[in-house]
């Protein structure tokens, strides 16, 4: 299957166009077309109703084995269809009254729609619905009895929480929307579903609180989704990469999470959730930099503890980003900034090390990144053990061999541990990449290079936007009203307003979470 963004004209010519093909009143012709277009696939089940003395089938039920509920088809739809046809054989030997049949089916099913062209028929069929074909009618009925095996709602393994709900999203879209519905029982919670992907036909659902979300943001999300032309969507990462503002920036301008309570909290603040069929990760737009430092647990703890943890995360990011580069700059260019005793200790440790501080740090950082990636990709039973043991053994062996100093091992270890304090994994990736950039600048220009690079980084962050909203808000531009839940969290009884960057003007005075 092709995964390229823009489908070429050759690909479009190879794909049959079904949108303008009407359903034939002859059941056999429709079944022949279905069998031909689907290549006679084994999971395509076609059951005909044909009585004695009749040359052609009076009706047929078509479904995909494994996607539709076969028990419901056998015990209900097929029996009702047979009963309706039998009652009308004497009056209508070649056809059945579609209105009578629809009424009888709707009494028991409820989720039945009318299909008049083959494009919609294929979409519904391959989505797990059962198709009911009637002789003598240029239409078909589509019964929504989808039932496929999916992962149960379990605790998230990527975003853990000590206090709060343990449930996380699954790969089933309707399960995910129901998890949000259970938390927000408000008629203003609206859903819009669009189909993206010329081949995969993936359902993408927008979820928002009508009257709370900013209309300009909602319209921008709709516009960007409507412009996507791609063969397939297999994960929300496809959508994220195609609709983000600055596609060349290292920093993500779209927040993603697999926690329903996090999504519910973001919706209450006036943001839009983008859910994709087949993935447990939900996209949140617009977003700001401070959102990546906030955890859902912050809202379940007392304000003092939550604010302390939030400050700790901000400090840890600075350590993860700048600690190795500061060590390189000071030990290479600015030794006079260190106390004499510490300088003597560092010099004694580096006496037998053959590499400069930059090469030393580069070796350790690359080694740790390799161990981290190996720990993630290996089986869980041994991945963590290999990562921890490998780090300890390699670090100690490198020090004893005189390749790196003990101080460098400490610096790299503290840096790596600080990275794990970020609740959002997507934000730790640019921090890890920029760490190498700052290390190179520190080795070339010292503290002056670090300061100038950090200044350029701040300018870049201030220039970023997320669906028209400033990425650095409420810090830049500074908004006093939104600082109640930015660097720290005020007590809940003092939080009266939603963020102005995401909520509509008419809802800013409503208490947020």
C-alpha cells in the first residue's frame, strides 16, 4: 500500500470510481460486481434468498466476515428478510415492498440507512456493516452491526498517574468517544466525522464543546483536514504531520495523549480533539508550550504539590538541555569560574582521558541514546534490565578504561534522568536533539555561544503558532489572566476563567476544569 502524501494521477486511474455507479435492481448483477471488485475474497460472505421456481434471487445479505456480527445476521436480519419476502410473494413475485421491509427491520435494529450508489455501499460494507440487496429496487439497506475484536480499556503504559483515572484510549473510535461522553454529559459536546484516505477510508472525528471552542480555531481545523490528500491514514501521527503549523520546527505544535481525562480537561478549556480510527493517541489543538509540562495529576493534587512538581519539570528541562553544554563550556573556556578545589578534582579525573570534553560528552550521550532505544525496542521482560545494567556496566568500564571521566558520567546521568520528568514524550525528543546542538556550540564558543543559541531558540519558540494561537502564550505574549494555570496552578477556588487563547469570547468567565 502506498503511503505517499499526494496521490499521483496514475494511482487515481487504477482506482475504480464507484461514486457515480447506481445500484442495479437485479441482485445477481450487484453480487457479481461485488465479487469482481473485491477479487473474490474469502471473507466476503454473500447469502441469497431464492425460492423454488424462481430464476433470480429475491434478495441477498452481504457482509465481511470478522467485521460484521454474523450471529445478528443469521438470527435476525436473514429471518426477517425471509419472512417479509414470503408474505409478499403472492402479490409481488419479483420484488418486495421496500417500505414494509425497512419498517420491520428498523423496529428491531434502528441503525439502518438507505444506500443508492456503489461508492457508499463499498464504504459501509468494508466498515463492517451488512448490506441488504433487494430485487427490483435501485437501492440497498445498510445495517450497522459492526463487531470486531478490539483491545480492552486498560491502564496506560506510556502516561502513568499516581492519582486519577487509570483508563486509557483504545484503537476503536467509538470506544474512545464513549470514554469522553462518560465524563462530559453535556449536549454541547459535538462530534463531526470525516473520512480521510483514498485507500484506507479512515474515520477521523472532531470533538469539541459548542459555544466554548473558539469558532476560528474550529474552522481552521476543518479546513486543514479537508485539504489532506493521501492514500492511507494508519495512525494519528499522519494527521499531526499534515496539519501542523510549522512543519520544519523541531517542536510539536499539536499535543497528543491517550488519557480520556486529559482530553476531557482540554475540551473544557475550549480546545478541539481529533480522534483517528485505529489509534489510541488523540490530538489536541490548539496547544501551547506550557501544556507539555502539565500532567493530569496536577489537577487531582493540592495546589502546592502540583505547583512544586510543575516548577520541577521546568527546571529539569533546563538541566536536560543545558547541563552537558555548560559543563563543556566551563571546563574548556571558563575554568576560572570554578572553585579551586573543584577545579583540581576535575583536572585529576581528566588526567588520563585522551579526548576533549566535547568528544567525551558526545560519546556518552550517543551511547546512552543507543541504550535507551534498545531498551524500548527489546521485549519488555528484558528491555528495562538490559538498559539499566548496560548503562551501569558501560559507564563504570569507560571510567576504569580512562575513556571518560567520572564527572562526565555523572553529568550525562543527571541529564538523562531529567529528561524523563516530562509528561509528554513528544516534547522530550526536541530537547534531546537540541542538547547535541548546544554541546557543539559550547565546544566552539563557550558560554557566549550558549547564551546566543538560547536567545535564538526563544525567538523561534515565540514565532511558532498552533492553529493561529501563539505557541508561547501566556508567557509571550504575556497574559495575566491565563497565568493562573501556566507556570504554577492556583487553588481551584481561585480559577474562574478559561484560557483566552483557546476558549471563545462568550465562555471566558466560566470556571475551567
